[in-house]
């Protein structure tokens, strides 16, 4: 029985990953709001009802994809940032990775922000958003040696810059703002 | 004819103001998403069709209310901030007013952010959001002697702090974060 259960769990985890990857591929190609569960089911070859069994709703699945992208960013940072670098250098390293992520998957922050202040979503989605914010702040506290309130400011700053660049892409260039930010942060950290 | 037109315009402006004030009163009492045009019409004694004639949609009206609150904040700052104060002092003065506004009308930023990343709204709403961001940045440039990219960072920071406090009010206290921010900004400005 135990062996069977393990096999079942492994199969379940494998399906989960395939669903996440297919969704990621699809939202890379078009607006996340236009991606349907039917399209996702088509790409990963897993039925719609199984997808819903794994994630509960399309919204929860999209948010999970965004969460994964943010976690990859954290993993990349922890694995690749030179351990003897100063906090200013670490922050610049992080900003470069963050910028690459925004260029590669501009939909990730858009998905995340579209769930904020949107009353139609259930408690589960709101809890997930809180959870993403919490581990983001924790990572900032650890990696840049910040207090929680300082992490709120730094994370807020990144959020607010990405939002403005999304609202007015012809006007606000993430790269330029991040360069300015690196030099400002050097004065603080 | 000219006199008649002027009277008409004055009456129109008067109605506009009454609609804005009634909406402001109603959203002070409940969630802005629950306020209906019928309720607004009831409170100001102006028909729903007239309200729509003035503002186009409930969403545009709500955004106009938020815009007015932000503009009052700017006016208050320009009128009351001591002219001989340093930029750090000016920023602290602004943050105090901003905090008072958030306490008095917590719905203002919520309205604003709920329109961001929400595809269901028309071009007109998106243009208004861009416009609000633009004059906010211009004010920051003028009042705190910043470049546009610095204004993006500062405005983004305030946005991101308010967002996190809304997502997790039990955890993030605006007052504490703003106190931290004042001491950080002193090091930069």
C-alpha cells in the first residue's frame, strides 16, 4: 500500500508540474486573462476536471505559476550571488535578475497584481497573496539584512515601479529606474 | 445667450460637485464596490441618467473621487508646508498629511488600485489612471526636487507600502513603515 501511495503521489506531482509548465508556456504567448482551462488541458494533455482537482480554480493555478516564477528568482539569487559581496552588490545582483525575469515573463507581476484589490476572488486567493508577500519580505530581511518595515519599503518600491511601468510603458523604463535605484540604495544599505 | 450658457455651466458644475460629494460620503461608509448609482442618485437628488451624463460610468465617477482626494492632498501640502523647510522636512510633512488622508478615506487608494490591471475597464479609465500617475510624479519632481525616475521610485514606494498594508492590515502598520521611511529618506534627499 505504501509503495502504491508513493507512486500515486509521484504521478500527482508529475501532473501538477506538467500543468504548471503548460500554463507558463501559454501565458508567455498571450494575455493571462485570455488563457482558458481548455487551452491548458489541450497543451498538457490532462483533463480540465483533473486540473481543477489539483488547483481548485484557474485563478489559483495562475497565481501558483506567478509564485513559482518568484521562487525561481529567489533560488537563482541564493545559488548564484557571490557570498563575499557587499549588501549593495547583492542588491544590484538581485535587481539584475529581477529585470531579466520581468523581460522573460512580463505576465508574472501582471497576474499577481490583477488579483490584488479584486473582490471577486475567494479567501484562498487572498491567503496565497498574503503568503507570497510574506515570504518575499522574509527573503529580503535575510538576504539584505533588513528589518521587516525596511523590507516592506523595499518590496513596495519594486512593486510600485513595476506597476507604473505597466501603466505607462512608453514613459517609464524599468532599466533606467532600476539603475537610479541601485545608486540610491548604495547610500542607504 | 452667453449669460444663459454661463448659468447652465454653473448649474452643471454645481451638480457635478454634488454628485462627487455624495459619492465621497457613501464610499466613506462602505466598500466602494458596493456603492450603487441608485444610492448616489438618492443621496444627491440627481437622477441616475444625469450622473451618467456627467461622468460616463460608475467607475469613472469613483476614479474622479479618488483623483479629487489626491488633489486635495497636493493642495493642502502646497498651502501649508512651511516654505523655508528642508526637502527632508517637506517630505515628512507630506507623509504626515498622506497618513491622515489614508486614515480619513482608506477607500481612496483601494478605488485607485482596483482599476489597475483590471482589463474590464475601458481606455478612458486607463487614460485617467495614467493622468493621475503623471501629475503625481510631476508634483513630486517639483516639490522634492527630484528627477522623473526618482519620482517613479518615491511614488512607487508609497504605492507599494499602501498595497501591502491593505493586503495584510494586522501585520503592516502604515505609521511604523512611514516613520522608518522618513529616516531613510533623510539619508537620500
